[in-house]
């Protein structure tokens, strides 16, 4: 079964995305902050990570860098989500290792 990790401090967003992805056959893991998300990624090795940029306990840029440094997670796709719409954020996320 495909596993996706949703890292976001907004519980409603995690719940909504989790339901949508569960309907598509994904197993859902959730974390409400970056450090917890990194721990879950290392434990469960998800195929994909949806990660907010701005949250407590490790922002999305830190999460991207930590996942990319872990050889066991090298094939994990990282998709950054954010309420902000700045080209500089997009570029910084890609520079940190995000795929989208």
C-alpha cells in the first residue's frame, strides 16, 4: 500500500487531505509539526510527503533538507503546500529538496 505523510499544523487541512488521499488508496500518516514529521518519515519511509512551509517545531524547508539527507528516503517525493504564494518560497523549497 502506498503511504503519504501529511505534515501541517492545521488539523482541518490534514483531515481533509487525508480523506481525499485515503479515497485514492493511500495509507495516511500525520504530523502537526516538522520534527515529528521527520521522525515519522524515518520510521515509515512514505512514498510521498505533503509538507507545509510555515509551522512550529521545524519548518518545511528544514523537513525537506532532513529528508534529502537521509539515504533511505532518497526516493520519497516531497510536495510543499503553503497558504503563501511567493516565487521566492517556491524556489527556496526546491533548493531545499522539494519536488513540487
